[in-house]
């Protein structure tokens, strides 16, 4: 085996050895803080607040969504409230649902 093929083979083996550690180095996204978002105020006991409370209650209690994607809207413009959540594909559905529930 000539030296260029040997170098290529050793390089490939080195990269393959690193591959599991590279995937293990991915961060765990178990927490996210949204406190920095300041999108304005809304009036207490308003239609928007009722829609928001309804949306959060529905999102937290929805157990029929079992594929890791949540998309829900409540109300009409200008008081419409939207929620979207997407869990990573490698996260168990129950863990995903728990995370979405915790975020509400």
C-alpha cells in the first residue's frame, strides 16, 4: 500500500473515531429563557388575555399530538394568539410534551 493511501486510510479511521464524540458534544436543550423578549403590554381581562389563557390551557392539556410539533391559534385579529413548538426528532414524545407543558 503506497503512503498516500495509508494516510487517507488513517485519516478516515481518525475521523470515524471522533464521530461519536462529536455527536455527544451536542448541547442539551432542556431549558430556554424567554424573559428577554419585550413585545409590549396587553390589558388585563382583555380579549387577548382570555385568548392567551385559552391557548395555554389547550396546549398544556392536548395529549393527542404525538409527533413533536404543536401549532395552535385562538381568536381573531387583532386579539389572535399563536403558539408553535417543535421538539427535536431524537426526543421522546412524552419528554417533548412535558417540555411544552412546562413552557406554558
